[in-house]
């Protein structure tokens, strides 16, 4: 109408993004783990405008007392002093150097910070994390410390949460997370993975959905849509940690499923939208993804940050 000034509501802020340069540790050039993806994820996130104000939230390296809330103190000391027994180092798959130890500590501190930011803002993402094969006694499968387990234990010890839900959609079963929280009714673990993939010996989660090789977008998403509300209802969580591994992608080197880029996008948006729609905070971690094409892989991992930004923009603008 003439004479009226329209005041448009400001766009909802982007969710905070956590990153530390030490996420990208030093590895031998021929090593098969795509370590450089962490640096590239950060670069591409900034270039796409997915980081609020162009500034990452930088975590502190997790101290030993935090890590020992989820892991055997003797193992924690072995990592901190780079004195991990050779057999365990082989199971982890990394040379246990100071650079690798610092990376594990910083990624863990990053997931702790992401959890606290999620409580404050409703939604936050870490550009690392999801090291779900690390068990209570020791690491395994490229996972030194179980960052999500440590974050939950730190937050419980601080009294800011009582109950938590871990939604793990990495293509590999979350055996380490299941091991750490076995018999603990305050943490519900949900893993949806390729049944015939690593690890050979699964540790039972509170709910496991083992999928057949080659599963495509539609049946995968149908299962997720069916089970996620039930899982949230059973868990009754104060916070949800979401492992958004992109190795269910059809072209992943270590995956056995057949999701498309669009399938990954729909998956992440559905999880975030469902959790936030119930008013629950969500902390997203990167999880697994494997390729020799670092740009392709980093772009795939950005699905989580893009989905978080999309859902944040959908948040209703509240007026007094």
C-alpha cells in the first residue's frame, strides 16, 4: 500500500562451523587416507559462503582428562606420548606421530565445541569428527579417539545434558561408539550402514540397520524416514550428534552402497530438518569419505554444511 514502509525480516544466521588447521595432519605421500580433504573442505566452505562471517570457530585440543572420560586412560597416555604399541597403531592405520596425536585431540575438541554451539544455536557443524571405530580400549580404522563419545561424556560431566542420541549414517558400522556406550541407557546409538562392509565383527548398537550392497537413494531414504522418528522417540535425547559420512556414495572407494549426490543431500536435509523440527539441538560431524579426487570428496563432504545452511534458512522468523 502507498505510504507504508515494508521492513523485511533479516535472513536467519548460518550455523556456526568448527575448524582447526591441525585437522590436516602430516602423512606419508603414499598413504591411502585422504588427509588433505580437511584443508580443502575448509577452503571450499569459505568460498561458498557457508561459514558465518567467514570465521571458523576454533577449538582447543582436547586435554587427557576429557578423552579419558570415554577411553582407557592407559591408551590415552599412549597416544599423548606417541608410545602406542605397534599392533594397535596397525589397527588404527596411522603412524602414531605428534601430528596424528594432535589431530585426534583437535578433532575431539572440535566435536566438544560443536556440541556446546549446538546447544546455544540449535545447530552447529564440525569440519572433522565422526571417528566412530575408536573403542574404549583403543583406536581402529583411521580413528584415534572417538570424538563424539568424548563430547557426550564431557557434556554429561558438565551437567548440560543428560541424554544423547548418536545418528550414524557413515557406510561403516559405528562399532566403537556402540562399544563405549554399551549398557548405558543415557545414550542411544543408531547405525545405518552397509552390512558386509568394515568392521567384520560388529558391536551391537541400540539399533543397527545393516543394508545390502548397492542400495540406492529411494529405498535408503525410505528406511531413514521410517526409522528416524522412532529412534528419536526411544532416545528422548537432549542433543543429537549426527555422523554425516559421505561414503554411502556410489563412487566412494570404501563404500558398498549406491547413493547419488542428490541422495546425500536429501539424507542430510531430512535428518537435520527432522531433529530441528522437534526443537532438538543437532551437532553434525563429517564422518568418512574416500577418494583420490580431493576436490570431489571435499565437495561431497560439504553436503552437511550446505544442508545445515538450507535448514537454518527455513527457520520461522519469530515476532513478539
